[in-house]
């Protein structure tokens, strides 16, 4: 059988990828850390190749699954945010690969704490907050109870909180975006009042950086996704 040539391929420019991340570095506050999103095989561009290129220029990598985390770990020791839900059977592997795990509810936190305790580890987590997106995370109305229970989990280190914008790129009507901003600010204050004084926070992806917090240094981390690859 003859070797078949691929029907299609994609070619990306290393120079342009580096240029793009440098452009974002130039428009965010110097204190704000960059998280480069390489989920879904770096949006189809090849995660291994993209990690190799961006490793010197980013503070974090951001993935959606333990499988993606494992691929990053073949190249980089940078902190990795796993923003997708990690089921119980994958938690041990995630902890051993070293990452920052997203927590979506009390049950998830309790399960992670149990696994981490068995391994004799303390695990950094970022808490997902549903600020009027309606997709995932702790509802603000449930936050008081969550904060009380969270302190009981001694093998979890609460390193950050985050949320997602719904339509921040709709610059013709900023009302929902502002509602999300106000809610998230309130949540950040609740965490600080509960004793989490130095907790990191992040809400903006590409469009949020450009439409909301450009040059302002509002949040500790900026999550850049499609913008790395030249899109709004």
C-alpha cells in the first residue's frame, strides 16, 4: 500500500505567535500574570509545538483536562491551571503531575481533599465562581456556606478564584458585563474578609483583556486564548 499524503495541514508562524503574546504583555499591567490557553490541542495548532514556543513568555499554561496537562508536562514545569472538571479517578494523576485544580462545588472540594490527604499532599486550587454566566461554579448566594466548609479541608490550599465573562466583547451594551464585574468584585471581597488576603483572582480571557482591563491591572492573572492565535 502506498503512503497517503495528508489531505490538509496547518502551518503557523512561530514569530507571529511570539509577537501576539508580547502584544498582550504590552497592554496588561506589569504585575498581571499571563496564562496561555492551549486547550483543545492549542485550538488545533498543536499543543506540544505551542508550549515549546510560548514557554519563555508565559507565567501559566491553561488546559481543560488531565490528558492535556500530561502533554504540557513533557515540555514545561510552568504552573498549569486545569480549568475543566477533574473526576475522582483522575485526581491522583493530576496531583502527581503538579497543577492548580479548579473547584466547582463542595462535593468536588471534599473529594479532592480526601485524595490529597491519602497522598500526603497539599494541593493548590482556584475556585470557580458563577457570576451570571449560568454554566459552572459556586453561586454567589451559596458562597458564605462554601467559605465556612472550605476551611475544614486541610489538604487544599485556596490559591485563587475566577469567573468567566458571558458577552464582554459586546461593547454596544456593557450592562451584563458590568453586572458580572460588580458580582465578582463582591466575591473577591468576601474571600478577603474570610481570611484569604493574598488570593489571586482572574475573570478576563482575550476579549475581557481588550474590552475591560487593558492597562488597568485590575486582576492578578489574564487568560489569553484565541488572541494568541490572532483572533478577537
